[in-house]
C-alpha cells in the first residue's frame, strides 16, 4: 500500500506538471487549441488525485462531494437558463457534456474549489490552535466558525475573480456583452458560503494538504494566463 506521504508527493508532482505544461502549451506553443481542448482531462485528473490523497473517505466526505456537485449544477442551470443567478452567460463546448446547458465538469469544479477552500481554512485554524493553545482557542469557537465561513467564501470568490477573464478568452463560457457582472461574484460568495456551512458541519477533510496546494497551483495557473494571455 502506498504511504500517505508518497501519495501526496506523487499527486503534487502531477498537479504541477500538468498545470505548468498547460501554461507553457497555451502561451508559447502552436498547440494552444489542443491544450485547451484537454481541459476536461486535466480537471478530472485533479479531482481523482484529490480523492486519492484524501485519507478518510467516509460518508461525510462523499456526502459533501455530492452536495457540492449538485448545488453547483443546480445553481448554474438556474443561472444559464434564467439569468437569476450569476448573470447572463452561456457555456461553450470546451468543458464537455452538458446537462440543461451546464457542463457536468462545472459541478466537479464547484466541489474542488469549495472543498479546497474549506480545507485551507481548517488547516489555518489548526495551525493557530497549536500556536495559542487549545484552551484559548476553544473560547472563541463562534469566531472560528465565522472565520472559516467568511474567509473561505472570500477565498472561493477571489479564485473565481482570477479565473473569469481567462475562461472567457479560452471560450469555457461567455458573458453577455463580454462583461463580467459584479452580481456574479455576489452569487459565488453566497453559494460557497452555504456550502461551507455544510463543510463546517460535516467536517469531510482530514488534513488534506494536497487540497491546499491544488488551489494554489490552479490560482497561479489562471493568474499567469490572466497576465500574459
């Protein structure tokens, strides 16, 4: 059986390799379209690695995964078909098979982003707890929850802010009049906040360091493309 540390190292290596290769391929080679068309493969590999590295894949983990996927799909279908959430936008063909106008991979992406953000906040809380001591930390449990929810939601919204212009340039999706509305970020914040409430209650993460580094790698990937594409 592969040791947990080795699992993490393999997953981290593959995540860096695929994102660096994709960044180079899109920016500096004549095969940009090929790299863009293989975006679904990259996302599927990342979620597979995230699940592989997860130590405790109990019912809490799978319940949160299903909840995040379903919430992402339902809210996006409302957005695409009515404009009541996020704004007026439509998905292109890059992300693969769709359900009511929304690629199934978008639901997967919601799970990855929110799970990673929740894990990052939980790891930060554990670090602070170890620094100040459990007695002092336990006295502020309400603020722990508020911090995890608000900071985690801000983190997911910031990630979407980095990603949006790149997604438009790569034809993942398109906004009406090529304008990203502020309302989109409001919806991202509120929906991810609600999902983080479930994350806080279910506690599906158990020190998944790969989730932390995956979100950082993806953010750097989109930030690089946002800067130079």
